[in-house]
C-alpha cells in the first residue's frame, strides 16, 4: 500500500506543514474507509509546523503532558479522546484538552484504521514479528477484515507459542487451551478481539492471538476448539503507533519517541 502514497519532501528537512501531514496520514491510513466510533484524524489542532512527534497508545493527561514536555508538536495515538458521543468540557476531559491547547500540541488519532493497516497496523506488525506465512485477511469488523491469519513457519507447542508472545509483548499471557496442543495456523486481532473465536474456527485456525478476554466469550474457546492467547489490550496495540511514527521519520525526517504507559489490561 505504501507504494500508492507518494513521498513528499518537506521544504525544510525535518519539518512539515501540519495540514499537509494530516492529509498524508488520512490518505495513508484510509481513515474514511472504516466505520469506527473513534473520531479518526486530527482531534486537536495545535502548532501549524511539525518538527517532532510523540506516539502513545492512549490519550491520557500523563501522555499529553509527557508529549508536551518532550517538545513534540504532534502526538499520535491509537485511542483518542472522542468516541461518537458529545462530551462536556469538564473534569478530566477539560484538563486533557487544556494541557494540549496550552502546549500548542496537535493530537492525531487512528483507531480501526491502524489496527487494519497492511503495513504499519497492529495486526500486520505482529504477524510480521511471528513470520506468519500464507497470510490472509481475518477478523471481521462491520464488514471489514482488520486482522491477519496465517501459518507459522513451523509448528510449536501452545506453551512455547505463549512464551514467544510473552517475549514479544512483555505481557504475561492468559492462555485458554481449547484446541489442539500444537500451534500452526494463527489468527491475530489486537485489543478486544475475543469475539473472533468463531471466525477462527470457521477458517480452521487452531489458535487466536488477541488482547483482552471477555466473559461472554469465555466458553467459546473450548466449545469451538480454538486456543486463545490473551496478551493484553495495551501490549498488542503498541506496535501500530510506533511503526507509524517510524514511518513519519522515514518519510519526512521527523524524530519521534514512544510514550510507554502500560495499563496491565
């Protein structure tokens, strides 16, 4: 997909007009393509010139302040501030907005588009880290496939696979061994992907890798005969914002840093 997005060389190396960067991001991520409760795109307008970028999974008061303290002009996030409902500018929401506005900090959010992106998406990055082969779209979201399924290069035990995921994410995994003891065909849906167990079974996958469990899907693993490895909502969604920020450095020479604020969830 990256070949479809032309590189734009900033007039001054290491900086770019904010509006030009937002247009590039919108095109690259195809933010209009996916139905999404998140307000994808520029959520807070700040300084008109971007020279430094910060990236974070969540938009919290701490992440906004850390981005401002780092000298960032733009904070890229997966979970933004707006989710399809009117929100009064009071309490924590007011303090978050005030922190960004006082720092002249731009906030750009990419939720489902960043899960689904074939190059820098959360699921694509994990599939690449696991060296999945024969990959195909997986994980239905309102008629769109936002995850990835594929074959491991070699079969391994469920315990070895879980240990490998733990090294990849740094999160102690919760494992539901509802399927075969050997892992070969894997589906990946970051974050809240427990609802994909039935789809995994229909595709003949033996294991689903996702973020957090949901009680209503607890029995699905055992009744559909699919292993599920839960590696944490947060820890399965650090990959996209980091890869996107790195892409901005590659395209526009913008230095970046990752603001790590794990939730343990």
